[in-house]
């Protein structure tokens, strides 16, 4: 991604009869619409009123050829029938249409409207994974956040498209956090974002206590991602919901981690509904006393004695990073080395096949057999 992320500062609160949410964005070097009370969710008064929340991840088959919104609605209906106490639902990345930019839509648009109707019908917070969003300047990978009244209160655009494989998708530049009243603050990131720990750390620095992380990993590195998700939760002392798809949408193995780094659930490779109640008060206690009563990471980061040179675009590390070359897909060599094949009959039994073959003289035409 070129240029430093632009953090746009806007604080916007939408109030409903029961629920409200706040979308917050920051501008680098400036803070607008924020006060100490806006960002501090850990005051004594608030801590006394904070309550747990039940969140369900849905791991389901995703098609890249056909729309999946109808199937998502059916899965959601079944989830709410079986677990009516669920208050928030998270689907996987690109769940609506699969990893096919040809299905990109404007937002608001028909797909997002359908999700708003689902959220309002069940009176839940809904992050329906993400979908390709068509805008004037290009296509983004975007996750809408929908409140229980069916209103879109934020849209998060993936900051780190999976280059060079997610080619042609523009990176977002804004962080998104939102508040669930009496519960706490939530942050949103998508898939490859978590490979860059700065993204989660920024959300946590904005007060996020739970990270909602739809992903679509259909490659052989899912086993690598699981400890990355666990590390993100632990070093940021937060809950981390990493929901993957199956079929064209991933290899499954969604994972949910608590602020101590404990795995609350790891899914298999098939369809799953994963309803889990969490208590953000655990986050506040972990951040006060340390992970499992030990490292107080966020306080140590706050009190750090150094500003890391790697984040300075003109810093001493920049020349090395540029020396790594362009961000492109690997290719096969243009001129492959010729393969030398040996005639099995020309190899003496027991001899090293890499050694020079033994020459067998041709029989004289008049020789006896």
C-alpha cells in the first residue's frame, strides 16, 4: 500500500430506542470530535454498567459463481431459531458473492439492503463479512457494520488487499471502531490486515476491546494464520473473532480467542455456527493487571522509550525494504535448464545413476554369441 494510512477523524453517534453505535475515525496527527470521555470506556461508572454480549460466527460454504446472500439468510434464520440469545453475528470475508470482483456493487446497494433487512428482522448487530464495493475511484473490499435497527453505521475498507493475488483492489485508509452501548468498543479488520500487527494495535489504541475479523483463506497457510490470530489477541489483550469460509470461500478452521490468548473455539473444515458469550470486563481487567496476571503490554507500549524508525518513510530501513524488489507474483524461469535423462539400460546395476554411464562396446559383426 502506497503512502501512510490516512486516519480520518469523525465521531458520529446514532441512537435507537435500545441500541446505539458510534463510528470513529482519526486523522493522522489530529483528533476531531474526541474527548477523554469519548475514548475512555473504563471509567468506574461505565464499568459498573457494562454487560456481556453473545456473538456468533457463521462458517459456511461460499460460491464464487452464484450469490450466497439467500443462503446466508437461511443460516442466520437457523442460528436465531436455535440460539435466540445471540446479539451479534459475523460472516466470513467476501461471503456474499465469493472472491469475484465482477459482482462488485455500489454501497448502499441491493446486497447491503438485504443485510440491513436481516439485521432489523432479528434485531441484531450484523457484520455480513465483506463484499467488493464499486466506487468511482475503483473497487474496494468492504465490510459494512449494521445495527439492530437495520442501519449501516460504518463501512470498513480492507487496508491490505492480498497483493499480488488480490490485484486491482484498492486499499482502504480509514480505521473503524464502533460502540455497543453498555457492552464496549469493537474494531473491524479483514483477513490479510492481521498480518500487519499495526492494524490491530491501532484499533486497540482507539479503545477496541473486541476485534471482528472476517477472513477468506483458501490457501495452504491457514495453519500459519491461526497463531497470528492468537498473537493479535494476546499482545493486544482483546477478544479476536477470526471467521473463515469454506468451499470457494476458504478452508474453514475459524478461531475465536480471548484476551489471555486462550482459544475459545477452533472450527473444523465444515459448516459451523459458533455462538459464544464474551465479557469485555475481562479485557479491562487483563489490561489493568496483565495477560494472565503477567505482561501489561499496552501500558509498556504506551510508555515506550523509542519511536520506531521503521515507520519513518525516509528512515534508515527504507532503502533495504525497497531493495526487496517489486510486489509481483513469482513466475517460472523463462529458460528452464534442460533435463538430462539416462537410459536405464546404460546404467550398470548397483552403480551411482548420477555417475558417467559405462560404455558397452558393440559386438563385432562376425563375433559369436
